[in-house]
C-alpha cells in the first residue's frame, strides 16, 4: 500500500513488484510514470474510501492477489537495466535525429604567414 503524494520516481513500487508484491497506490508525480492499472497494481484516485476498499480487496481476495503478484513480477522486468538502457538509447537517437546539423570546427591548419 503506497499513499505518498510526493514520490518522485516510484522506484519503491518497482522494488516491491520485482518481489511479487502487488501494489495499491494513487498515480501522482513519479508513481504516474511507473504504475499501469492491471499490471501488478490497483491504481486508485486520491479518495480515502476508494483506497481503503482497494486495500481490503487485495487483502481479502486471494485470486486477485495472486494474479496481481504474477503481473507485478512480469511488469517490473520491463523496467530492468537492459530494457531501460534500450529505451534511453532510443530516446537519445530520436533527439539526435531531430537536432540541427552541427557546423564543422574551424580548420587547425596554420596559414603560411603565421608559420614563420
């Protein structure tokens, strides 16, 4: 259960999910970038009753807990180092492809009159 509104990256959620721990959380700030409903998490709005109901559902419904646990492990793998590196590389390639060409550096050749 994760009720913080100030999580900047959501890494604690991925750590839990890697271990098969299903998540109940809101999706604000960094958690918004991490959580995806149906992928190991019950994502709720910032309503206390909705949050509490999701927690009770997860704790009392063994089948939901097992399904979300399996989804959590699979989803967390998509955030592992090789996958994240590939995504970052693709982002850099896209940025580079959109960048204007860089002018060549001035020549380092010395003019004859300067060589004396």
